[in-house]
C-alpha cells in the first residue's frame, strides 16, 4: 500500500480533456504465439506476432479485441469474412473471447494479451497449454475510446480481468497527474508491482464497493474508470454516482464478465450517466 498522496493542485485545462471515440475498420488476422510469460500464478502473458499484424491499431487503453480459437483438428482458426460491414463466421462458429491488447509494439511487430487462468473454459484451457508456434486469430479492435492523460487525477478500479487495462493505462500516464488504483484479486499471489510516472496510490482490496465508498473526489478535473464482474460493477457504479460532485460524463464503468455467462461485455454507464 502506498503512502497517502498530497492533495493535487488542479491544473488541467477542461477544454483539452474531451474523450474521443474512434472507429477502426474491422480486420481479422492470423497470428502465432512467439513468447509466453508467467506473470503470476493466475496469469499468463502471450506475445503474438506475424505479418498480418501490420496495420493493427489500438488507440485506447481499455480496447478489446476478439481472440479466435482454432477448432479441434485445425492448425489455424477460421476467420470471419466481412459482409455489409459485419463479420460473418463459418459454421461451426469458433470460440471467441474478449481481451485487452495489453501491449502493442508496432516496431517489433508484437502484441501481448494476458489471460487469467483461474476459471476453466475454452480460452483459459487454450492459453494454459499454448506453446510457441501455435496459431490463433484476432479480430478488432473495432473502436477505441481515447481518454486524455492530462486530467488532474484518474481513478482506476477493477478486478483481475481489468488488470491488463489498468497496467497499460498506468504506463501511459505522465508525472503531472495522480492515479488512485483499487484492485481486487481472488488470489493474493496475483498481486503485482504496478509502475507509472504518475503519482500512485495503489491498494489491493477485499471489496471494490467498499473501496469506492471510502474514496473522496480530489479537487480538479478527473476521470473515473472501472471494470470487472457485472454485479460488482453495478455496485461500484451506484457508489460512484452517489458521490457529491461526480461528473457522469467523465467516467466509464464496464462489465468485463458476468457470473454464469460466457463472453459477456457491457458498458454500464454512458456519457449521459
């Protein structure tokens, strides 16, 4: 746990803090695993590469792409074709799962995704045994929400499913801002060091709702971001919106997964609050 931060001095210019939504042409790609890294007992980082990665764009720290898994007996998964601007998959439809592009290095031609290994499922099973040289497909991102880094402060709240996006955002933030981070992980062994040039206030918590209840909005212009399990994020949303002075146009709360459901992704708060 980091020491309490001094009160930030408001300095952000509101005129330059507009959140921008960017659309990307949807493209599907075949890539190969070129490296696997054990991040913690519950996470593996898979580095993907290949000629088809050229032109890949991920402009937002919380972008998500579709990971397309090969069917049994396939060396490479079946990719969708585009019809009237929509992806159409062959039959049988391959398994698809949403993942955050944790790191994209265009110069090196590499893309990292991180997979949580806690729960059984097709993507988890594939990632747990994926070896260098294996093929996988990706599609997207279809769009990005670009949140300026120049806010006076940022709240980043989530469970282990949000960790890749949180880590990516912290790597982007400048020293002139403050980041308040609250994370819940089921296994304490999955806690990791988080680096940022920003002033950091990081706590690994037992309850995200309780952690949000304890927070007070700092002065200045800020942005609130949260992601995790559907019911937990609904509770976080209620707690955030109950705080005096919160700006519902400067927040994004998303359900990255839902207990009992497969491949769930939902925005729980819009720009209109």
